[in-house]
């Protein structure tokens, strides 16, 4: 995810959240639901959701600019 972000490959908040959710799901599947790694992944997912919700207007504006620049 870090490399994808550095390469500006995320074109929407939804794309980013899909990877965050996959990361959390994989942590749970491979480590179990009560493992520390799973708890950290869940905390990261919750933080991402909160930040995206809090910055929704700004994100919508930026996504619009990204879509327009790709035309």
C-alpha cells in the first residue's frame, strides 16, 4: 500500500479503503481474530475510515480533479 500511494496509484478513496479492508481481513485470516497484528490492522482500518469521513469534502474535490486530469 505504501508503494502504491507513493506512485499515486490510488485514484479514489474507495480504492484505498478496499486495500485497507483487504489488509485487515488478511491479518484476521492469517493470524486469528484476537492476535495483536489483527488488532493493529483493525485500529488502522478504523482510523482510515474516520479520517476519510472527516475529510470527505476535500477528498471529493481531489477525486474530481484526478478524474478531470485523466480526460
